């Protein structure tokens, strides 16, 4: 089946142009200014809309297997495509933790049968699974995940010898969660003793503070430079960490320093650290409790500045749903994480509408740079011959976030009550129109991401 998209404003590779795009056999067949004469099975008039490469989210927690009462690959991929996310990379802190190649293969099998978006899964590292980590196929798997600070699950890697060995020999990119565990534990005990159950509204930002983040990120960075390891530090939450990262640019599918050398250490910002700040704990409380914590307003500004000057390379979600009942518990019991994947593009387009970032940079940070950072094969750009992962967005329409319109299994969002000045109308995954104006065509599933490594 062929689909012709006409009269679109195509946002791609730092330009916005009026173009038509022909999709055939899952790929972008032709791009041109006058393709209306080309016969096609399906014609979509995109007049007044932006056509972008689909968002690639390099950090999500879809909870399958083992935690499927919160979420699963089907429900969360459905939320993803409704928000213009066509590919995701999922984390290993499921139950059981993804610490063997067999368990990793199990997740790929589930996704092949249920995921509406394209998918990849990180291999998890622990203090005692080095041999399994080394079996990871770099052409088939997005990367190796190391929790250098504990988060959901029990995957803290804190043995110095193990960290050194993995960094020295990793077969592909390492992605890290960086918070210094001793600092977090010491501050948690201090605040428990000081406040008991009567905690201040912003205690999470005080416990998981700037010191914890900077100490761990600095350690990870030093390991990467010592061992010449390709490292990607996830969810930067402080301006204090920004000087760790060098300014770079993308060229020929790579992220390079200004002198042309490969950028060894790249970084990710997440939409909630660009949208919320510590003042929002007053209203949202545990709903925005996440690791690393949302912090004071000046950090939000510093992170955006680092996104704009290319110290921070990509934008993602760290989508991590929990039930509303879990979140309603007292602070000390409530889990960390929030559902975000359905509105990640809306958030960034809202910041664009407010003049804080251009629409071209939004596409760069959410599609192009992610593909380059992870060396994803034939995705992340609108190019002839590439897979047709595409999203149409109407920036003259409103998305009102209400519980009734949410697809994530947990059924709530920290954005409820927000009106975004953009609306995702169509999402194509590998050429298949999976989402159109609130309706889904689930006949075709997403594909496994492959990597040029």
C-alpha cells in the first residue's frame, strides 16, 4: 500500500519546507515539491500541518514483565504512538530484572507480538552478571544500562571493580542513571530524623540533591574518559552537571566535538525536568516524585540552555508509570516515576510556541540526535530510503489533557488540566498509519530497531 502526504510543512535537518512525501512498502519512497500527480492508495492532505520524523524515546519503563498491573508494552506503546513517539528504548528494571540474554530475548518476543511502536531493550548490568553483559550484540541491542544509583527495582551497581571492568570492555554504548547512593541514603536518614512524617513539600529535591547527581555523573564521566568508553548519561536534572559535557555537533550520523573527534560522553534531558520545577510539588506532590528529582527553577533554565548549546544532546521522557493508589501513599512509601510518553512532543512544541526552542531544534533533539547517538539504522530522519516513521502535527489545534483521553494503563498524568497548543493527528510506524485523529489501526506491529555498529 502506498500513502501520499501532500502540502505538508516538513521539519527535517534544520529546515522547514513545503513538501510532499510518498510512502511505499514501509519506506519513504519520494520527497518533492510536486508529487500530487503520483498515484497512491491513500492521500492525506496535510495543509497547515507539520510533518516530522517520529520521536525516538531513548528511556522508557513499560513494566513488562512482572509489573503489568501498572503498565505493559501494548498499553504504553499505544500511548506513545498517540503522542507521536514511533520508537522506544526500554529499561531493564522489570521483574525479573533483565540481567540475562534469555530474559532480554523474552522482552523482544513480547514486543514483536504487542508493540504498536518500534522497540529496543537495554541489557541490564548488575554486580555479578559481567559475562552476560559481554554477550550483548551491538547491532541488535540499543545499549547496556547501569544504575549508578538505585531506582525502581534492585539493580544498583556499586562495586568499583565491576564498574571498571564493564566500562573497559563494553561491546556497545553504556547508559547510566547517576545519583550517588551513599549521599542519597545519608540525606534520607537525616531528613527522616528531622521531619518524621511531617515532611516539607519539596523534600524529594532536598534528599536527591545536586551533590548526589554531580558526584555520580562526575564518576561516570571519569570512567568513560579513562577507558575511552561511549557513555550516555540519562535524565540530567541539575545545572551543576552541565559543565561535565562538551559542546558538540552532529555530522554524518555521528555526534562530534567541535574538533571533529567523536563525543565520548553524551547526555539526555527529560521533558519533566524542562517543564516542572520544585515549586510544583506544592500542587502535584508525589505525582512528580521521580529519580533524579525535579529541582529548583534555576536548574530547569540551565538544562534548557544546555540543550540549546548542544552540551545536552537528546530529549526523552523516562516514562515510568505507577498506579494512582501507589502515588497517593505517604511520601516515604510512594514510588518514584511518572507517565509522560503520550505528551512528550506536546511539551516540547509548547516550549517552542513560547519562543524557548525552535521547532527545528525540537526535531533535532527528539529524532535526529537520538538516531545519531545510538547509531540507529535508517530512522530518525525524513530521507528517501529511510523507514517511514512520521508524525503529523497541527499547531493550530488544542490538546486538552484529561483522564478520559489517556492510553497509559495507569490512567493518570501529571499534565491533567493542561491545554497544549498542538495536536498529534497522524502517526506512521514503519509506513503503517497506526494512529489517525484518535483512532488506532493495530493490524501491523512495530519493528525491532537495528543499529549501525
